C-alpha cells in the first residue's frame, strides 16, 4: 500500500512538472509580446509628442524631442536583443512551482485585461481631453505597460539571466 501511494505521488509530481514546463515558454513568449506592445505604444506617444512640438509656435522642446528619439532607439535595440535571447533560450527555462505558475497566470490575465480596457478608455477620452493632456496620458499608459511587462518577466527565468 505504501509503495502504491509513493508511486502515485511520483506520477502526480511528474505530471505537474510537465504542465509547468509547458507553461514557462508561454510566459516567455508573452513577455516578448508584451515588450513589443509597450515599445509600439511608446513609439506612438513619441510621434504624438513630436507632432505637437512641431505644430507649436514656441519650439522650445526640440532638444528634448531629439533625446526622446534616442531613447526610443535604445528601447528598440534592447527589445531586439531581449527577443532574440529569450527565443533562443526558452527551451532551457526553469520549471516553475505550481504556486508561481498560478501567480504568473494571474499577472498575465491582468495585463491582457488592462491593455484592452485602457484602449477603450483612451478612445472615449480622446474626445474629452485637451491636446496638452494627451501626451501625458499616453506616456503614463506606456509606462504602465512596461511595468506589466516587468511582472511577466518574473515568470520567465531566461530574462533573469
């Protein structure tokens, strides 16, 4: 009877480990996708800001715009490097505990839900907000997306390396 219980525990543990092992690449892939979405959003914000500065009569912020373009180029470079690294090493990602997998799934759900609801709210706000507030809210949304990506990154052991 004791052997049967031990065998059952071993089988259950292996099944859980296999399920978790298949979840890890999903989290790594979602992290890469999240980074791409956040980068795309920050590029949109940068375009909006650059357009607003060009259209303004004062043109005091041209130097700041150039710095933002350089920063965006760095984000682009980093994303390409991270994406290549994560895709290359996804198979070697560590197996997560079942508790960690559940936390990661929750973070993933929140990030997907948040992105969709933010987009809907943004559409409604566009009519109500001033042009001055728009770049600020756009930058806040991009920052929020990057923070959500950081939460997903904790679920992909490859990112830590």
